[in-house]
C-alpha cells in the first residue's frame, strides 16, 4: 500500500545565506535604450559590490556585452557567470525563480509572470527560469506553476510568515477569480506559509507594480520591519503611508508581540522622462552575505536611510548604491536583483 507523505516546504528569509544573486544586463531592446549610458554604471556598481561577497549570475544578450564595463568597475569577474538568454527587460526580482526548501533541499518555483498585470511584454522573461535550469545554472528541481506571482510582491521571515499587499496579490490583473482565502491556500501550499500579514494601504506615485511590498515595507531580523514613512501632510503619499503605518503597528509576531518598526524617509520628488512623478524608495534594498546594498538618490535623506538600515542589520556592511538612473524606469535596486539561496547554484 502506498502511504501519503507530506513534504515540508519553507520560504527562506532574504538574510539567510546565499549562493549568489541573479541579474539581467540592460541592452538596446529593453526600455533602458534611451539611457543606456546612465544605467550601465548602476548595474556595474551593484554587480561589483555583490562580487565582493558572493557569486553573480548575469543574464546577457551576448557573451562579452557587459565584461568590459564590469572590469572597469573593479568587479571580481571570477565570481560572475555570464549566461546568454534573450530578455524583454531586466527586472530579475519579478521573473526570477522563487526558491524554497522542500525537506531542506532547494526547489525552484517558476511562477507565471505577465508583466505586472499585462502592462509590459514578458514573453521572453517568462522563459528565463527554465533556460537557467536547462543550461545547468540552477541545482535542484524546478516546478513551473500557473499561478502569477512576482518576487517583489512577497516578503518572508523564513519562519512561515508572509508580508504582502492586497492591492497586488488580489488584483484582478494577476489571478482573476481568486479571492483572499484562495490565494492564501495556494501560497500556503506552495511556499509553506502559515501566517499572512496583509497591508491594505501603501502607495507610491508612478508605481507600475500595483504596490509591491518591497517598495513599501521589508521584514528584517529580530522581528523588525523597515517601512517607508511620509511626514509631509501636503505630500500625496501622506494619507496612504500614514494608514500603512497604522496597520504595521497592529501586526503581531508569532509570539504575540508588536513588531519593532523603523521608518525610512521618503526622498524628494523625482520626475521621469515624460515628466511623471516616479516611485523613489529606500525600502528597495538588497540583503546579501555580510552586507546590505541600499539605493541612494543624491538626496539629503540618503544618510538617514543608510542609518536606519544599519540599525536593522547590525554587523553587516551597509553599502549605498546611486540608483537615481534606475528609478527613471520606475524601479530600483531590489527590483533588479533576485537572491539565490544556499544550495541553489551548481
């Protein structure tokens, strides 16, 4: 007789040990084309910083397209693996694999990606994870799923708690027809989640993602949450971000205690290539082995933000990366990267 066995799944926290970080290099066929000369140095700075601590898997349109730029940025090229795969764009956080542990072994979940609700083309990006597996980059099993889910829309504490926003996960442009209970059931099954913290508020002008959590509030070690705060009552963000803070104050840890809340300032208004206000946030930081890379914007608030992240991550090096060119395409540092947990890489 066959016995039904239950496998234990766990979505690790970003601050757990990693094998590397995935990025995709910008090229003329991406939306970066008008500002390639501005964005390439940003990518080079991010990759150079990561290579001080761990490996980089870099998707490129051609083998040597990024090598010279990276060498000039003092990147440890021995820790960069170049992988030639066609891409629509460069937002690895949202098309990259969501890696969980199933019975302590890595399992890469290949969720569907539809360009943030059909806003942008994603036919090439939606094939990247399977290409990485086929090329032998990823170790372990890969499971492709019909559920639409972007990595920037979820935050994990590594212990079964998920922080997310209803505006994104319950949006009809992602998984039409699924209600909150059904989404929870699916994520509980696929990610091993048993506690959901839903934010109903939170807004950044110009956001294409429908309120990705990684632009608003981030889970950190020791039951800490770094979150975006707005203190200017005349700013269009004031009401929504104030309501979001109220929600965060009501959240409780698994032990029933309030979270330690650390505010991140809101940078000065920035405007895009067509004069639109664009989403600028310090919450879009990347945690790597031994360090945290924090987006900066040539703004007086940069030092305050770096200090807040340093308070949340004592013992890690805090590295500011000028990401002002990145926000011209309405994203930032975390959006461009996807961590690959321990045991992921061949």
